[in-house]
C-alpha cells in the first residue's frame, strides 16, 4: 500500500567539536541524498520501519546507509517519537572505509506531510572522530 512507503531527503548535520571537524576535514554540514522508508507496522507498541539511502557525508564522501528502527510515541497525538535504529553504514569517511553496524538514537517529529528526523552519531574511537547530530526528512507517500 502506498501509505506504507516514504521518501527520505537527507540532510543537514552539526559537528559539536567544530575545530576537530575542520582538522579531520569532516566539516561538511550539507549532506544531500535520497532514500526510502517502509513502514512495517507496530511492534512492542512502537512504529517499526526499515529504511535505506545514499547521501554525501561530513567528509564529502558518498555514504550508503540502511536501518531497522523502532519509534515510540511520546504524546497521545503521536507527533513526538523517540526510539533507536540498528544501522549499517559504508563510507570512506567512517571506520577507515570498512562497512560497520551501530545502534543510533532517533527522535522524530511528525507533521501531516513530513516527518523531521534527528539522530546523533557519537564520537567513537576508530569509527567516528566527531560528535555529530544529523537531520533528515521523510515524506510519506499518500
């Protein structure tokens, strides 16, 4: 059904240690790209979905991304949602160019025609050198 699908439009990022981001040349904060999201339904009282996409990352390399995620509503209107995604990435910027998997937090704000998604990539030695918060948009297909 069409309402189960959405288009992801990536995005923006913010690097919390701006000096380190410049030092490693990971200071690109405009991260355009496209992806898809498929709603799986409800599981454990959460909205379950999978998504995949491709975007220009903070190091100006092409990143390929996939995730399975759960979002729990924080209010009765289900406008504010908090959850986590088990993600898989591949980019020359992260993890010395080797593919890897990582859990990431996800905060979503739902509007009638768009979902605003925020996630955080923590600094983890060997994987990611700079704490980064990213924002992307999901446009449900109706």
